[in-house]
C-alpha cells in the first residue's frame, strides 16, 4: 500500500550538510508515522528520527539532536532529513520507513510496515 523511494545521499566532507528525501506513494490507507533509520557496516539498524504525519511532531535519537531535522511535506507526500555538521560516524545506508498503525517504540524497526531501498551517505574526514 506504500512505496518509498529515497534520494539525496552522497559523499561529503566532515562538517558538511546533506538533505535526504523520501517520496511516498500511498494507496488505500493513510500513513500515521514516517521515520529515518540508518545502518552502518557491521552494526544494527538504528532509528534516526520519526515524525507524525498528522501534525509534524518529531522525535530524535538522543545522539543526533541538534544536528538532524526531520520534516514532511504532506502536499507532496515527501519526507525529508536535513543533516548538518556531519561526522564520519554518520556514514551509513539511510532508510525511509512508514507505518499505518500505532503503538510501540518509535526506534524499533519492526513496527514499520514499509521500507525504501536506502540511500548511501558517506562522510569523509
């Protein structure tokens, strides 16, 4: 019911910025929450940020507060992640996720029913 396509990844130097986008095609049911996750080689998939589609209320991983901003454009069905002051530790595949349900911990990948293919972010020092 939901198709997600990420874009905007690339290679940047430490301290630089990137803006990731996730275009959503939604069929049949409304989306309740959308989120960004990331996964670096050899590490588990971790939650970056989540946003309520209805009112734009966000939540962030504690370690990323102040550097990353999640937002959405409901008219375009697009999710964004503004990434500032990037560090080499931010290097990962970044995934867009969506759900049409409620409940659970926002940073648990299992509660999201739909996923994009990911976009690579590489931060050099």
